[in-house]
């Protein structure tokens, strides 16, 4: 691993405490959007494998959104 790769990797895995109130607000907004989206979609999607995958992908979207906010605040 090159030095730059090592620095990038270290940044990806370390804890990123929110430094700004706007960062905390962004995390809260992401959670609300994902929650509302899941509840709305659940009205139309039948239970089963596809529903489970949909929820997994929403969780992934939330995780990546939080990662982006935390890493780049």
C-alpha cells in the first residue's frame, strides 16, 4: 500500500466526530429521509426477498450518506 493509500485508508476507518452543528443536522436529515422513504415504499412493495433487499439497499444508502458527511465535514 502506498503512503497515500494508507492515509486514505486511515481516514476511511477512523471515527469522525461531528465538528459542526450543520453536520449533526445533516446526519439527522439523512436518517429522516431514509426512514420516510422506507415507510412510503413499504406501502407498495410486497413482503419477500425483494422487500428485504430494498431495505438493505436503503440501509446502505444511509451508511454511505453518513460516511460522506462525516469524512468530508
